[in-house]
């Protein structure tokens, strides 16, 4: 049973940074893509960034490229999302998700993602 678990959320001051972790279990990540999404109250779930686990190739939303870094540790079956210069509008529940693919470029659209974590709350406030 493939499972994903997010951690690292919490309260962060504006201008601060955080690192979220997505730990995967029940499968090896080689042929999967892992993506990070977020959903603020009353808004659609938004794709942030994704990574192909065998190649390390990434795809990040244009609006977030200067503040976001995605990385992986295949030995730990874990993907990380680092965000800096956080703003109150970054407040949301952050989710990681996975899908099986052999296409080199991963997607930051919700559509191909089959497996989802439970989410971790990030609140940016002073």
C-alpha cells in the first residue's frame, strides 16, 4: 500500500522560510513523480512543484520559482519542499502527491496524481 506523509508545517513569521518533508512508503520511488500542492481556504488546490525521482528533473510553477526549491533523497524515500520569503498568502494546507510515469517532465497539474498525503498546515503570520 503506497502511502505519503507530510511533515514540517507550522506557524512561520512573514519573511521566514520552511522545509516540508514528504515521506513515501510502500513503494520505491524510481518510476514515480512526487508533487507538492497547496490549498488555501476557499481556493482551488494549486500545484507548486514536482520532481521525477529517478532523474531529479523538476517542474515549478512560474509564480513561485524564485522562492521554492524541491529536492529528493531517494535513500530515504523522501521529497523536500523549501520555501523562503514567506508571505501571509502562502498560508494553506500543503499536500504531497505521487503518480507513476515514464515521461521525463513531471506535471504540476492535479490530474495525473493518484496518491495523496493528508496534508500539513502552514500558517504565515506575525
